[in-house]
C-alpha cells in the first residue's frame, strides 16, 4: 500500500462496506441493492457502485461520491432490474489520487469468464503479490487491493475446474484482513479472512439470500438474519441454495474492536454482540474506572451518544443533549487544510447554552487522534458557560498503526505518543481526562464469538504484518505536481 500522502484523519475510518444479493424471487434487484448501500453509507463516502449479473453478463454503475449522488434513478436506468445477482460497494479512502479507477465493484473479464468483486480490508502482502503480477505482465489501473485480488483469482481460475477452487487457491496466497463479496457469472460468494478482522454476515429475504458487512442492512431490507460468516469461511450461493467451506482456520482470531467503538452502526449485531449495548457498556465501564461528580453527562454526536447514556445509567448523573450536529456538513477528515477543517468543525457542532451554562459537564467521545477536535469541543462548552468540563473517551489511547484496513496516521502523528494523559488534558483544556482501559475495551464486547484485535492500542498483533510497503512512484509524481 502506498503511503504517499499528507492525509491526516481526525477519526479512524474503516475502508469499505460490501453487499451481495442472490435473487431467487422477483425483486427489483437494482432498487434493493441501492437501499442496502444507503444502510452501509457510514462505512464509506468516497465512492459507491452496483454491479448486476443477468444472463451471466455484468452491468455496472459506479463513481466517486455518496449513494444519493451516484446511484440516481437516471444513472440506474442502464441496469437490469430483473438480474440474478448483485454486488454493491461503498468506499472510504485515505488517498486523493487514482480514486476513480479504484471505484468498486471491480469487474474483470478474462479468458475463463468474468468476476465482480467488492472488498473491505487490506492485504498485508499486497506489495509482494503486486510486484509478482507486474513482473508477469499485469497492468494495473489503480492501487486498489481489490484489483490485486481480482488478478489473483483470475489467474487461479485458468486451468481449474470451477470458480470455488480458484478462490480457495487465491486465499492461500493472500494475507491480511478482508471481507469480500464476489460474483462469478452464476454464483455469489462471501469470503472472510481467517482471522475474522472484518465483519460479514448472511441473511435471507423470502427465498433470496443476502451477504453484507453489517446486520443492520438485513433488517432495513426486511430480511431475516441467519448468522455471521465465520473466520476463514467461504460462503457459496447459487440456484441450489447456500453452502460453505472453511479454507484456512487460524488458532487466534482478531475481530477489530473499533467496530464496536465507532465503525459499525449501533443497530448492528456483530459476532454475537449488539453494537449499541457494547457502547453503552463502554460508558458504564468508564464511570466504574474513573468516577466523577458532575451535573450532566452528554455525548459528542453521533459516536459518543450511546456511551454517554451508559455513563449516565451507571453514575446516576442526568443525561442531556448538549450538542446539535449539522448533518449536512461533510466530514472534516477528507484531506482538507487546517483552516478549512477548523471552519467545518465550527459549522458542524453547536452547543445548547441553556443546557450547559453553569453546569459541571461530563463529555464523552469515542477517540482522540490529534487532539484538535477535542480541544474545540472543550472550548465550545467553556464559551457556553460550562463550569467544569470532564472528558471521557470510550476507547484507549491510540498509540500504534493499524495494518488491517482502519485508517490511522503514522505513530509519530498520534498525539498520545507525544503527550502523557495529563499533558493531553492540559492541551485540550479539560478539567479531567480519562481513556477506557484496554481491559475495559475487551469487556464491552462480552459474549463475542471470536477473539478481538486491539493492536492499535496495545501494539500486539496476531496476524502477519506487511514486510514491504508498496510505493507507486508514478502516483507520487502526480501527487507532487498538485
């Protein structure tokens, strides 16, 4: 993966959301898939796309932008509403070049047929595989990990009896964190990496089948949740129903804990744990670990609200809405300059002065990356008349990089590697500051069916890390000219 960028996110983000549908009924598969992608929009706003398979031929609409801007009624007129299979994707990216070429679903035509692929994740041996493919003559249109996976599957399909065998052979070559939805001309596949870093689940709608990053999508479509895809499992759906096999099983699984803290929607259930309840539990544990006497407790919308409710339940402190969020302002992390970020922050959040004036306030947020947003929030409360401001964070301190698809700055740019908790408290201007402990973080996912990854907090990883960082020199030249 190339790291040639000056991008500095203010929140951690997952890279993508994926969706697949096998139509055994008479659903308008185009509208249904668009509805599903609305339900996954929180997982990515950089690009979106749909591929429909009808009579074993792929038809696609995809582009940069959010679902409502890309998948308009007019744009979708070219897609067959009576298709058999759909693959959908929403994408978040840390890069501001080659984005259009990297939009998904990736559709490839090759000697054995075609495939459509939607990926959530990061291949840690990306550089090694790509260099090998390039030496073999492969030509790439982007730095997308999906493109490398697509080439790998296509090459493995040649000379094999079926697509299932090609996927199995390909997964033996791929390392890292990934959940994928893949379509051959006649079958739909759901694939989860052996560690289970990324969520993926299966649902049913009448006689048709759903594969999605989160269970909330199944609910919004009116379907029935069946189960999560297990780590290392490949799910196969065709006209005969649903089957699966386990390709590789790891002794240690590693579901990303930040799914429960921030990434997933609160109405999803991931590997047996309700996300809303996990966040409320985080708030209760925050009070248990570091109680404080205050008049009101409130959350930073939207990611701190559930934890704030849990904190209020545990403490008996009144829960209050202190912030109004302008939901029509884009995220502040999309590669903009510092001046514009500050302006966007001011426009996105405003304080209800009558709620906080003269009060001792506990304010809860999900994380601190650089500290600027937290300082802004504390300053807003002070200006609105808050007597005291006590900040509580529903995750531990970010100190280490993520190699598995969650977008974090380099270690040197994480403020918790520069300042102690007390120094950070002083930096943001709060009266007190407490982060959830790593032990407390694991407790929020009580009942999870698989083991969890806390590498970005602890520095301990249970999967292979990248041996080589891929650097696209041509893209670097483009970037430097901007």
